[in-house]
C-alpha cells in the first residue's frame, strides 16, 4: 500500500524504480511491483494503465525464463499474477486481451494457469464477456 501511495504522488519515479525491481529478477520484488500497479484507481489514466501492462509483460517474460518454479517465492508471484493481470486487462481491454492471447501461445503450464485464473475474474466476465469467451476458446 505504501508503494501505491508513492505511485500516486510520484508516478514516474516510482514506475522507474519498479522497473528496476523487475529487471533485478527477484520474484518477490516482481510480486510487489505487480501488486503496486494493479490498483483500479490508478489505472483510470490510460498512460498509467499501459505502463502497468508493460510492467506485467516484463514480469511475465521473467516468469517464462525463471528456473525457480518450485520455490515459495515463485508460488507467491504466480498467485499474485493470477489476480493482478485481470485488473490491468480491465483497464486497457483491447491491448490486454491481445496480450492474454499472446500468453496462451506460449503454452507454458504456469502461464496458462495465470491466464485461466484471470479469465475467471468478474471484472472481466461482467464487462467483457465476448472477449473472455473468445480468449477461453484458445485454451481448448
């Protein structure tokens, strides 16, 4: 919550720092970064929402590369991404659903779990039912 307050007051500086955290490849720092930018209030501005999506892209790239998949830190990150990505997708649905489709193309089991969890969220089901169904069809 403290990071979200920093983000609200010093957006550019905080985003730059979160990007460094993600680049550092610490799974728990990535989890904190994802949670920080997944605030619906902050995502009302399109530029912030697009920045949040980009940060999630970078995190997911790290998820695909990590060899620490059996660690507790990875489990914590995966669980957070099972929630945060849908918040970001809801803020920029066109780019967001396109990105979910890209993630499905990876056929990575952990990434597919993350996508499936996000597609269950009411924020997507209620507001974008056709996009959710279309995206789900790619999972079959």
